[in-house]
C-alpha cells in the first residue's frame, strides 16, 4: 500500500530484515543524521540487536553483549523479565481494555494501592503519566496549585537533572547547547549545602515580605553526577520545608525500585518523608513507558480533591493510566518486592565497589575517583594534563568548545574498547564530570560483575595513549 507521497509502507516482517546500512539510511533521512554520526563513533552504533534477555543483548551477528548500562535506569528487571512479558501477554490475550478516562480501571486502582503500600507515611495519592519529565512537571504543578498560585519561586540544585521538557528542562542544571524558555521563578541552590539553600529561601520574598517559595526539588542521589545528599542535609531540608510550608519534592526517577540498595534512596533514613515523590524508568519493568508522582494526602487533598479541580492535575490526559502500562507496573512492583531488588543491589555492591576501588588504586593515572551506591556507580576518568595533551595532539582545535571534551574522549575510548574487545556495553553521563556509569541490571549475577571487573582491568591495562589513539583514529576521525 502506498502513502500519499508515493512511498511504499514497510511492515514488521520487512523491518526485521532491514540491514544495518538500511537502518542507518532511514535514520539519516527520517530521524536525525547527526545521531547516526555520533552513535557510530562507538561500536554499539554499528550493530543491530536480534534479541535481549536478562543482563545480555544478542546481536544479529551472534555476539552476546553484557549490558552494564542497566538501560540508563530502565532495566532493574533486566531485558524481557519472564514475569513482565507474561503479564503483558495475558493482558493482550484476554483483550483487556486499554484506556478510557471516564471508565474506572482496576489496574489503575491497584497500582495506586501498591504504591501507597510500599512507600512510607501518607504518600498515598498517585498520578500516572508516561515519562519522568511529565511526573516532575506534574509534581511542580501540584505544588504551585497547593499554594493557590500565591507563591512564585521554585528551587532546584545546581547539579540537577529533571528532564528535557520546557518545564522540567528549566529545572535542570545541566546546560544544553541551546537555551529554551522555561517556567518563571526558577532559582538554583548548591547541592547538599543547607546553609546556602536556607539563604535562597530567605531571599525569596513576596511584596509583603512572606516566603515566596512553593517547591524545592532535590535528587537524594544524583544519578547523573553520582553525588548524594547526606542525612543531615535531607533532614534539615525536611525541617525547613515544614517550617516554611514549602512542598518538598524528591526526584527518584532513576534511583527507585532498589537500584541503590534501598527501595528508594531516601528510605535508608527512617522517618524521612517528602511531600511528593517522582518515579519512572524501572517502574515500568523495562517494558512499559510509565511514571508517577506520589503525594502526601494533605498536599493532594488541598490542591485537587474538589469537584472543580478533580481533573485539573492532568499533565497528559489521553494516555494517563494506560491499561497495559499500569498492569505491567503492577507486576514490576511485585517482582521488585518478591525478588528483593534492594538486597540484590547490595549483593552487587559487595563485589562491585571493592573491585572498582582496587582498579582506582591500580590505575591512579587513569581513574581519579569512584562514587556510587548499590548497583549504580560512576568511574571518573582523569581530565589531567597528560590526557589534555594527547587529545589536543589527536584532535587539534576541538577542546575550546567544551571544557570536558578531553574527559569525554578518554571515557569514550574506554567504553568503545569494552564493547569492541570484551562484549560489554557501558555509557557515560552528559552531566557534571561525565563519569563512566557502571549500573548493571539487578538480575546480573556475581559472575557477571566479576567478568566486568576483569574486562575493565584489561581495558585500562592497555594504557591511555593506545586507548586514545585507536579510538580517535578509527572512530572520531569520521566526525570531523
């Protein structure tokens, strides 16, 4: 069947038979040509996947890749967890209704119940959009409505990452190459610095001298920089927000569902409670695009629990509580609890943390620091004079654009070698100091972790000059 433009439509069977060159060509023509240029500078941009299961990706040419990206936070359950796949198949086979805003859904009801059951205190009221950025925007919108629009300032940390929509992007500290407009009244504070934060709150006053801050956002554990707030800061922040009637929002979109060794990072501190919690990524079990904000009863009640405003909370209404997505999330939560994902993360940490610290001691000229918790760690590779000199010689004129360019090239060389020589898939963050992220899915075994450490050791043993020269010569030279 031809489209209006005269092109022939492609079906699923034909899509499965596309060659790598054909996929690249379609990406260049219909998606983004620069994305192809960027991703093909790494080995994983030159492969197509046949299937994936657990902690492994199987390519069409028969390679078995150990996925230590954890799907950038999405794959705590691993690829295609059998219980998650079965839950979705059952939903489809029984022809359950997907979504209708005006008909009550048992899946939406149960998912709300289950979230309240596993979270502390009176974090009981859930709203369930599609993405983490939507959950953040919904939480900020709730906080603004809670104050009836009478306060106009919202605070976020100077290392925050809350998404890339116009609202969530304006609450994200990471600087993009292009600045978009954002919500008004946004103020930044130094991460983990309670005195500085209090000073910003004191400075935000309305015309009558009253507190003008309606919400403070914080990531208790910052997955993009591998920094975390200590207990003293978090409890002090809670006291400040209670004292000034500010809505406290914890963003645990990445770090939820056991990743850092507790169900959510903040839950390692008994009695600590935000007013709103955001979650996404592994909330969908690796198969479902779903997120949530979960609010305390009095916050939600004051904002939305009246007939006039009952539907006002929607950030995206049509797919809110999408049937198969909510059913998947129900099973994802049950798997995380029954298989004790926090304990799995702590077991991974018991092998991974000392292994990474040993490598730091063995390669002090390459690794400057190691930080993390549970099954989420960052390895900070040196941006030192030697690295700068080598990159400058190999790529003259490129450093001036980005002060982290040398770090990115060094880290990219390590990632490419891990993939090319050892069939291990890793990535680095685009925020802060650009650490190489070691974040395996929570289904990874002790043997998987030890294998990664051995291969990482072998990669570092190649030495900085050879790592860089091969990566630049064979990968980056095609970009410029």
